[in-house]
C-alpha cells in the first residue's frame, strides 16, 4: 500500500531521480530544463514549508509533493503545491492520493485555499484530475508557456477554496 | 520633468522611504507588513532583472518599479513588474509613465508579455490604470487577499501580450 510521509534525511537522491526527468523534459513545470541538482533541491525541499514522499511497502519513493505559502503577507492563507509521480508508478492513483493528502495537510496547517499558478494547458490529464478533486479554472494565461514541442500554449490558474 | 532611469548605487534609502509605507500598510502588495529593510532590498533590488526609479529635475525619487521573469524555464518569455509611487507624487501620472516605460523595457529585453499575478480587487485605481494601458483581467482569485480593513477580497491576474 502506498503511504505518504514527510521527507527524511536521505530521501533526496530518490526524489531527484523522480523529479529530474520531469524538469529536464520541461513540458509541465516552469523550472529551467538545465536546473542543477542543488537548485532543484532548494526549490523542492528547502523553500517549501513541507515536502512529502509517497512510498510503497518496501520504502521505494513513488512520488513527491511540496506545500508552501503561495504569497506572503495578505496572501499567506492560500497555499501552493507541486506534485510529481515517478514514471514507473503512473496510473496507480498516486497523484490523486497525494493531492487529497495535500488538501488535508493544507487545512491542518490553517490554509483556506490552494492555488496552482501555472498548469500547462497541454497537461490534460492533470487538469482533468485537479477538476475531479475540486479545483476550478480561475484564470487562463494566454500563450504563457513555451512548450518544447507544441510551441506557445496557454497555462491555467486553478483554485480550490476550503471555506465551507 | 520626470525621468526614469536604472537604479544607481545610493538610491536604496530613497526607494525604501517610498516602498516602506506601502509594504507596512499591506493593502496592495502581498509582502509581509513586517518585512525588514534588508528583505525588502532583496525583493525589490536584487531578485529582479532590473529596477528603475522615476526622478524629478532635482533628482528626487518619485517612484520605482522592477522588472523580472515571472517564471523560469518555459514561462520565461513573460515578465512581471511592480510599481510604487511616492505618497507625495500621486496624481501626476507617474504610474502611467513607469508602466509605459516598463513595457518598452520588456519588449527591448525580449519579453513577449507582461503579467501581474496579484492585483488586489480593492485597488480600483490601479485596475483602471492597467486596463487603460492595455492589460486584460485573465483571472480572478476568489478571496485570495486578506485586506487589513476589508477582510478577504478577490485578487486579479492581469496580462498584456506584446505579440502583434
């Protein structure tokens, strides 16, 4: 069974193996495809408030996500998360499990909403999933993403409020 | 006549005098109202690609703006700017002048669009101005800003493409 836990010392190499190919491909996240391992570690592990891993029964890392304030100051009640599932573990519902887990964490941490700032419009599986998990498209950034094969495509802003 | 130029060594104290009350008030920007001077200097002067000041004939700083990539990687062709006009210099068209200047700079730097990520909906003068200067509202973040007097209010995402 897949468990989700906070990252521990020593998790980074396994996380990097999962996130590196996604960053290098550069078709879903806006990180530079030439990001270094040290830079990636900062953005994924140090900047966020917390970073989690999804692990199987043998402790293998199948996915990872971070949670952080999306804005400081007057915007600090809205969080932002980023999720990446290992290539080998696609199609097992791990993204769903991580997103549901992150929403529980967000509420527990006192956040009132979650915002995805930049969902690439060609990432249709992700958009379908976020909608199914309660997110609305609240904005469309025209041609804001330069896709490595599709050229300039829209990016979506997605949002879910936790207010009753 | 108001001139706009890149910041020089020694400009920071004058810039801080202008931006500090705006950050402290916390009703338009999402910086923490308790931001330190050193933190503010990083976000306004060091993180951005360039920071400018609007000065009068005597060299007094009337306003300031920064320009930076809004996203790295596949989003790096869209820039982001922030503008602040001195309390004493309101109503003289300095925000307009800075915004037009920033658009020229953006095009010169190779950006293809400009995005404002978080325009507080109660900041009606700014919204009117950005619309007049060619920006569209492309998103509405529901109750994403906690206004010090109005409580939770929407924030707008505004966008202007420079493509012909």
